[in-house]
């Protein structure tokens, strides 16, 4: 059996590959005696496990990223062509996904152009695109538990908002205000470039050079700078960029440790780092390691902990009188529940997929999930003695305007802070889904989700129909004029009846 799981981590990093196919040494896995090979233009095998005669090909996804979605579609095509894969399982849905609205359209060129447009807009995934337009037929199915997914969507909307970010910004401003009271001149000089890098004012190359110079100056061992130096020299393995980010963070902390001259300086930086994790928790971009740290001592991340520190310095003169910021703790309680559900969903993916494989007798499948679930999914597959290969898609261009957070929140105003984070924990519902996730289970009965869901789906459907007709007309199908007018009127009526 072949399963393919797509998850992607650190979208702000880039990868480049040499041309040609490869079979990655100890990571090599064969299926029915045929090596599983992926073009490095699409991605690279980064880990594997040899179990029984079932095989998981795991790819790390970045939701709504156009380049990654195209590579996922390419990987599915490669596996379908070489290994006869037919079943593609995805998160965000709990039932078979019907793509016939697009797949049955008679004009192949128009069909692919429209599909490509929707991939760029983040409305459909690479898997949906391939299921509708690919050369080899595949069955697209959801592996969510519908109730868990609905709970996750409902929970995330309780804390993914401007107010929660406002509390974090307020605390960050106050903590930054303490710097001038406790930082030494040397520590202040070191802190500046780091702040500029995180705010996008200087490049990774510039900051890497700065860190290497400072490390040498304070006698940090050169072994702590190996990846940074390779990056600056242009010799870093393309798959080492995640480790590069971790090393740069570690290097910064080691240099700071050499510069501390008081307990207060160390305590301030500890609070700043914890606030960074709080922000990532609220942005659903936290790493598993950071989440584990939060779960181990959640009280250290509560507003009370930050406010107690600030009161010691009477930050802004009124730190003890601001009670609004304590609402942050309510958001963090919702965060804990959201990630608890995320753990359940990781289990759902493997249980539902393996169950479907057993019921259908299909020995090949593709599973696409976000990168946050990767560790748990692979652990569960290994426990079930299922072989797997983990693939990281090639990514060479940073996606500056990823629509993920607009779509997950169904909100038109973007939170710009969220655009370059790890959008890998909860997928958008497939555009072509049979509305199986547009229902909320309440006391054993089903009821529709808010009208915004139905409105959004209906609007996109009408846009798609009109776009298809207009493209056909430009191709010379003038007889569709009446049909275009009908859909144009329908869309105008729809907009009038659903303003905003």
C-alpha cells in the first residue's frame, strides 16, 4: 500500500534542487520491487521507515501556497503514473470529494486555466486540482472526523482575531520599554539587528554575518556556526534550511548568554521569548517543540506572569491597573483546547485512512495533511508497522500574500503578521466538498453552519460558472452569449442579496 501525506513546515525558508531524479540513500523505499523516485524539482525524500508491505509517502504541505500545491499535484501524478496510485486522502473533509463541477467540463484548456486560477486564489488545493484535471484518475476522499474538524474550526475563530493580537502587541511594547532600564550598552547594541531582522528590515544574510561576527567576539565555539557559515558561503544543503533557522536562534541565545550581566536582563529576554510563543500559539503557527514547552508550564505564559514582571519596573506607570490584558488568558485556554483537538485529528487521519484501505482493498493511497500533524501521523504509522517515506516539496519563492488566514477566518481584512508563518495545522475545506463539513453536529442532529459559509460557497460557484462561460466565448463559442447573460444576472442578483 502507498499512502501520501503532504505537510509543510517553515514556509519562510527556501529550497533549491539540482535537476534529475534521485533515490536518497538510506531513505530509499521500494514498492513491489520498484524504487519510489520523485523529481527533485518537485521535492526531496527526507526520512523513511521500512515496515510491512504498505508504504506511506509523506509530503509536508503548506496550505494555499501556489508553488507547493503545484508540486503536490506533480508528485501525485508521478506516483499515479509509476505506481498506479488511485486514492488521495486529504484533511478538511470527511467524505468523498466530488470534483465533477470542474472535471467534466468539456474544454480541457479552459478547465486547466480555471483550475489553476483557483489554486492561485487558494480556493482549491493541488490535490483537488489534480483530481479534476490530472491525466490519471484518482479518488479524492476526506479523512477528518467531521465533528472534530468542526470543533477545531469553531475553536480557532475564538482566538484568531485582532483583539488577541492587540494584547500581545501591548505586552511586547511594555516589555521593550523595560530594555532601557535593564539592558547594558553592549546588549542593546546586539539586540538592534535581531529586532531589525525579525521586522524584515535586514536580510537573513546580513543577520547571519552579524551573528557570526558576534559569536567570534564573545568566544562562542565555531561549531555553533557551521550551518550559518555554509549558508553564507552558498554551500548549505538545500534541505538544511530548517536546521539553519534553529541554529541562528540558538546562536543568538548563546551570544546573549555571554552578554548578560544581571538576572534582570536574563528574565526580560525569557519573558520576551515566551511572548513570542504566545503570539505563535494565537497565530496557529507554533512548532511542536514550542507547544510542548507551553503545555509543560502554561502558567508561565499567562498574562499574570508578564504583568508581575512589568510591575517590578512599573512599566508605563500603570502596569498593575490594566485589567483588560488578562483577557489574554481566556484566549490561551481556547488555544489549549484547539491543540488538544489537533492531536485528535492527527489520530483521525491515520485511523480513517487505514480503515478505508482495509474496507476497499485498495493497496495504494495518498494522504495530504499539514506539517503540524507530521510527527504524530508518522509515529502512528510506524506503530501500525506501515512503511513510509517523508517528502518535503521544493519551494523556491516566498509566498508574500498567502490567502490562508483570510480563508480560515472567512474574513476580508488580512492580519499581516500571520502571512509568513507555519500555516500547517488546519486545512481549508475542499472547494468541491459535498458540504459534509458545512454541518455542525449538535445533540445528535445536524444544522447548517452560519450563513457566511453557504454565501461564500454559492458566490464562488457563480464566479466559476461565469468565468468558464466567458473563457469559452473568447475561444469562439459565441452561442453561449445567452448563458453568459444568465449567469451574469444571477451573479449580480447574488451580490445584491448578499452585500459585503
